[in-house]
C-alpha cells in the first residue's frame, strides 16, 4: 500500500498533470480531495495499492498516445511511406538521368546504390522511429546526447525543403487551372503576354513553305531575318557577320526563339524574363494565390496529424499510378513512341559505366528519391506500433520507389518520342529534366494530341498528388518535432499545424516574385544538398558505431519482435558498418570537388547571394556543433555517447 499526501494549496489541474499524471482521472482521488477540502484539511491522504498505481501509469500512457496519435492500420503507414518516397523526382529527373547516362546501363549503378546506400538508411530510420515513437529531434537527443543536434538539423532541412517544394506544387496548380479550357494557352503565340521570341512549329512550317522565316508572328525574307540578328545574308541558308567574315551562322539560329510552352512558363506564370538579383520585379499574385491554396491543402490534410493524413494517402498515393497507367496506354498508341522508349532503355551504352559522374548521379538520385536523411521516415514510423514489420515495409517501399521511376520513364519517353516525331526532330532536341520537362516539354507534347486539355489536366493533377505526399511528410516532421519538444502543445495540434504552414507560406512568398525562380534555384541548391549527405554520414556512424550495430539488431529482434533472416542480417551488417558510410563519404567528396558558384542559365549569382546560399546551408548544419556544445554544458552529468533512459519504447518511458 502506498500513501499519497497531496497539498491542497496547489492549482489542482497543474498539480495532477505534472506531479501525479493520469491519477486525477481516478474518482477515488477526486472524492478524497473534495472531502478534505470540506473538512478544512490542508492535505489529502490517499491510500493506493501498487496495482492501482500501475493502472494509473497505463492510463497516462494511453492519454499520451491518443494525444500524439497512431496510424489506424499498417496500410496507412505503408502508403504514407510510399507517397513520401515516390515524388516529383521519379517523374521528371530519373528518366532524364537514365537517358543521359547510358540508358539501361544506368540501371546497374542505380540498383547497386539502392542496395548499398538507400535501403540500409531507409530501414535504419524506420526502425529507430518505430522503436522510440519519437521525432528525430528527441530521438537523437536520447540515443547519444552529444549528437542531439542531428535531429534538429533534419527538422530544419525538412522545413527549408518544404518552402520551395510547395512552390512547385503551386506551379502545378497554376497549370491545372490553365488546363481548364478548350484552347491551351501554351499551344500558340497569339496571347497578349507572348514575347517576340515566341514560336510554334506549325507557324514556322507555314513560313518555311513560302521560303520565309517566322518571327514575332510574321514571316520574314532571309535577308531581313539575318539583319534582325545583326548579320548579313550570305546565301539562302547562312548569315555572315559584317565585321567578321569567318563568323558564319545558319539562318534558323540567327534570332533567339523560345517555344510557346516555355514562353508561358517564363513570361506568363513566372515573369522571369530579364530579371536579375538587382531587379527581382513585382509579386505574381496569381502564383501567390496558388501557393496559398497549396498550403491550405497541406494544413487541411494534416489538421489532425496522422489521423487525417492517413486517410488522404489512400487517394494521393494510389492516384498517380492510375494516371501513369492511363498515360502509358495512350503514349504507346502514338506515332514515334517506340523511338522514344528505344532512346530511353533499349540502347544501353555500357561504356558510360567508366564515368564516375554516372555513379555519382545514381547515388544522388537514390538518396533524394528515397527521402532518407530528412527525418521524414523517422517521423512517419514513430506513429507505428512497436511490433510492425518495418524491415519488410522498407524493402517493399524502396523497390516500389525504383520500379515507379522506371515505369514513369516509359510514360515520359513515349510522349517525347511522339513529340520528336511531330516536330520532325531528334529525341536529343526535345529531352529535358526537372521543371523543363514538366512545364515546357510535356505541355508542348499534349498540344499535339487529341483533346489536349484532358491529358494536360490528368498530368498536372498527378504531379499535385505526387508532390503532396512528400510535402505531408516534410511538414509533419516539423510539427512532430515541435509537439514532441513541447508536449503541452499537443492539445493545440491544429493551431501548431496551421501556424507552421502559415510561416512556411510567408517564407515562400519571395519565390513568387517575378524573379522568384532565382531564389528557387538558391533553395534547391543549398537547402538539402551537402548538408543532407553530412547528416546521413553522422546518422549511420552514430547507429553503427556509437550505439553499436549488434545492439541495434538485438533491439529489432528482441524488443520489436521482427525476425531477421541470417542472410539479411549479414547484408545489414556489411552495408551499415562498411559499404554505406564509405559510399556516403565518396559522394560527399565528389560533391565537394564539384562545388561551383550557383547560377541559372549562364547567369552567375552575385557574391552576396552566394553568401546567402551558404547561410541557408549553414542554418541546418549549425545545429550539429550547437547540439554538442549544449549537451556538454547543460548535460555534462550524463555520458555523452550512451543512450539515456528515455531511449526506449513509449510504453516504458517515464
């Protein structure tokens, strides 16, 4: 029997929550306190058995779990991880890398890097988050106090990436609305916003059939066309410089031209043409509205944490596959599709494997597409039950992620093959990567298809759902860190989510200026580049060497009750202890060797902006030394390299 003596001069809600949590729910205690107050006593004496105290502790755990949240079922967790891993890069970066780096030959370094770098870290993060039910900031503080800044570095990286990632979603929303018309605006150059350099293949062919050249909506004779470029006509196909007879250029390339879709992207949506850091222009309010809508979608889906986002992913994680299948079926029926797929996969160039850049491209692509190092996987798995088979999930999701990249490439290159056929040009002239593929090349392709608005709408809706899943996890990483650090905020989860989204929205407004693409490239380069590799190196070092690989495996087997076959145990041991850290160090070295001043399309940013970029980089990395210094000063009574008593399952945490 245990006797509690409770002073009645405390504010009861505060006292019960902070001194004897969960016991205030017991009617016996409330009655005893009321009786003591009635009798004028200064203390309330309550006799509790050990069993009653243990029961009260379990009540407290149940309250805490309910406040923090749990996945309703393993499917929600699996789809959330799949949606997080499968993002925009699978559609607009992998196909281009595969084409550029030897076609099917690129799959060799890509798959090797998946197994030696991506998969081990993927499994490691899922296991850590699931075991402790903590976000990255609290997890590493308890795993090894001197590395407490590691988790906060992940949180900051997720926040910085979320700022510019949602701008991409805003672009796709803009294009989705623009697709709701019978006549796609990027299909011609007759719009008020079109520049003089705008052209379409159809208009150029009409002029060419008359022996003329198209520019600024008109057809010009060859001599007039040459003079617009500051040259003189040499013959029907060449122009010559008046000041240098050896400077001879083709008539077709004498005047700069951009496609109607590129004109729409740069001049209608962004307004970037002619903008520099000295003149970033005005705010693009239509884009601000799309960004606000994107953040409203994110906040709405995360309003109740995983309880709400877990339901949304049933649609957002599966819908892209439906659209990809539809687009592939349509793409394969188009003329020229086979030539596109042939360039993509069917002409492997094994000689490219001798180029170290190919291996670096494969490693970096695996790194970013799996989403390791950002803390998102730790966050998602922290809402799991401790005995969920996260090893199985890690293997399946990683393989599905790579398979999706390969499948998306078939879709994209079937369309590019069709576009090259329609424009009577080579694949090399239409292939692109990143925003150029999504917002310039593909929109051009759909204008040559029957019912262009339909295919445009489907494509951009798919991009929105692909982006939202990744965005959910990154924002959830930030909010989970705040709620784990300040437990009192859990009852105000909606307020925390909305304020977080609003602050990140404000930070993204600079990317909605006419020169916002300049800031976008700065964020894209520095927010999660070198710092992501550094964080991942430290992460695998802390788990494999500081905490201990064997100890980590024992936790998974004995406390999480996950069976690890002998072959897989050997695989995890070799990769986590040797190959993965070595591969990450090589990637870091190669990346440092190729560091160069950031710029865009030949425009090198001013020195002050270069410094700003490195400050963005430092805003996350700085937590690594700060966390160590804080722990050494304020937690010096602890062993800095050993886990604390709170590195344990939530059910055992005091």
